[in-house]
C-alpha cells in the first residue's frame, strides 16, 4: 500500500532492520530487553527485512511455544529463540550457499539459503499457520519487477502494484530467504506462482500484465526499505524501531570508478533511509504517534538518561556499528557484545521516550553479559 495510507490503529508495532548476522544479534539483545519490560508479548505487528527477518522468522515459528509468566513476560524466550539464533550465527552460511549454488545445476544460491533456514532454524513452518496467535509477522522483500516492497504475511502476500495472494503455500523459510537475499550474492529468489490466484486491489496498476504475476523475482527487503518501516508507519499508535543497519560512512577522498559507483549507490540508499527516519522522528515530535528508535550507530548519551543508562562508550558503539554484515561465523565475543549493545540502547530508548510502556523493570537493568565490558 502507499506509504502510511491506511490510518493508525491502537497497538504497538516493532520494525527490525537489515544488517546480516550483525543485525540478528543486535535485535536479539533488543528483544530480550523488550521482554523484560513486558512489551514483547503486547506487540500487534512485527515488520522485518533481511537480517531482521532471520530474527523475526524464528520468533514467529516459536511464538506459540513461548510461555508467559503471568507478569507480562515470556520465561523461555532465550531457550526457544535467542540461543538457537546464536548457534545459527556461529556458522558461516554465505560462502557455502554460494559455492553449492554455483556447482549444483538444479539449485541456486537462493535455494541453498531457503534450505539452510529450513534445516538449521526449523523455518519449514507454513506462513499461513502464523495467523492463529500472536502478532502479525510481515517479512518484506523487494520486487525487482515493480520496484516496491513485496510482503509476506499469513493473511496475504503481494505488493500494491500487482495485487494480493490471499491463498498461498509459502513457508516461513521462503519468506525469510526472499527478505534476506542480498544482491548479487543470493538474489533473486525466483517464485513461480499461479497468476490467477492474485486478487486485484485498489492501485494495482500492473495487475493487467500477467507477466508480473506469473514469476516473482525478489531480493533483500533492504533494497527498498532497510528498516522495514513502511508496513508499520502510519498504521499503529506506537512504533518501535530497532536499526542494526550499516550507518553511512564518511569518506574524504572517494576515488576510482568502482569506488564512486558504489558510493553513488550508498548515497541513494542513505537518502531514502534518512527520509524515513525524519518522517518517523517528526511524527514522534508532533505527537501523531508515540514510539522509540534505537540504532547500532547511536550514542547512548543522546537519550539523556545520564548515569541512569548502561555505560557504553562512544568508541564501543562505533566499533559495534563497524562490524561486518556478512552471514559468516561470529565469535562468542562478537555475539555477546552485539547483544549487550542492542540490549543497552533499546533500554535507553524505551525508558527515555516511552516510559509509560516500561511498567515492568523500568529501572536500569544489569548487563546481559557483564563479562563483556562496553567501555
């Protein structure tokens, strides 16, 4: 649907950005803090792209197994979701998927990616089955043909230019793979579908051309919207954003043809990202909705909690923001520091900007991993 066109509904929505394994682990820390605050079980929608979709995909698959404690938190979030994600991020995925996809004439790197999500994370769960309980999970990919977001969810899949599939048989692994198929390594994820299964919707200007509905060529959702913001922006009265994406890098001496071409692409993506952030912050400031944003490149002092915030040195947050975004093995140290940072900056953002949501555990919490100092 057009950006922010559906009006706001009472509820809390969470957007999880892209950023490879780095984002997966950063979001894990944020989810643990949101759970401690009693916010996670209240979520009405979780929208994700790329690395955020890996985190969200396992959360979706395990949601029905999470155990509430009667006080507004889940008791087994770490065992069911966080620990398996850590194990997943300890193994290299990108090299093996590309190599096997290159030598196997019957499977692409994208197919290998789907298989890895099914076999290593157990995401061979019917997407339609997620409609039974919990929040609406939306996995965002980019449609190469139409140039807009293609959304996977339990009630429907599709994009606003070609219409919607209300009857579909995708599993969570396919949705997560399409959302995280970073070009040119994994993209495109190619899905052959029945064009007659699409329903025409208002504004679907390409519906009449059946070629757009016969074969879907999808790539990483971050190509279009790296924060996964579009499907929650303008729809809910409370919007939370966890952004583990790559901050824009300043370069005083960009040179060389290849460097300049890459720079042009980065500038274009950064412009779109900056615009979405400004719209979000403006909405918060104008009281159109409430919410909080925390980013991997944020300085924790910016939230104004002073000594009430967990102590994270600016140099340490900059170090976290510079960690690679590949799908390759992350050490225990890297994992625990990224989770500490996601946990700390989420805590600061929530207590600074939406303290009314922090009825449980509203004071400064202890570190997840006190043996990993962040200063």
